[in-house]
C-alpha cells in the first residue's frame, strides 16, 4: 500500500509557490509550511536548522 500523502505532495499548488516566493522572513516560511505542507515538528526542525546555520555563518565571519 502506498502512502496517500505522497500523491498529494506531487500536486503543485500555485498559491503555495507564490506564498513561498513572497515570504520575507523565516517566520513567514514557517507559517506557510505549518499551514500547507509539514507537520509542526518538521517545521520546528527547519526553523532550528535556519537558526544554527545563521549562527555558524556569523561565527565564520568574525
């Protein structure tokens, strides 16, 4: 049996794409992810990843 979520994921939502392109901040993206596509835990994980990446970038520039 295939996962029903996988077939849904392959359908591209033009509204979703537009919202992602218009997002100005990580918070905007998190709200979009949470609303449309991802579980809260995965969205939180992505947010943490962004925070860690920006910390690493600022460490590298100092």
